[in-house]
């Protein structure tokens, strides 16, 4: 990995510190996509499908 300048490292740290929730969301989204693509078996995917449908209903009912 190439070295980055001190200014860029400092800017990255500032962004990370100011955007903890956004960073957490990006990380969890990435983990979930990797799980679905590479690790989940059929039973896992069926459970996730059910969970997604339930979550959609919850979100739609609050709008």
C-alpha cells in the first residue's frame, strides 16, 4: 500500500472522527453483502429473506 501524506492521513482521521455512524453503516453493509455473496447457505438466505420482508413492513408502517 502506498504511503499517504500527513495531510491526507489527518483529513482521513478527521472525517472518521466526524462520521462514526456513517462509517459504521458502511462497514456493516459491506459485511452483510459479503456474507450473502460468499458465506450464506440456502437456509441462511431464506431466513434473511424473511427478516428483510419483516423489516420492509416495519419501515413502511412508520412512513
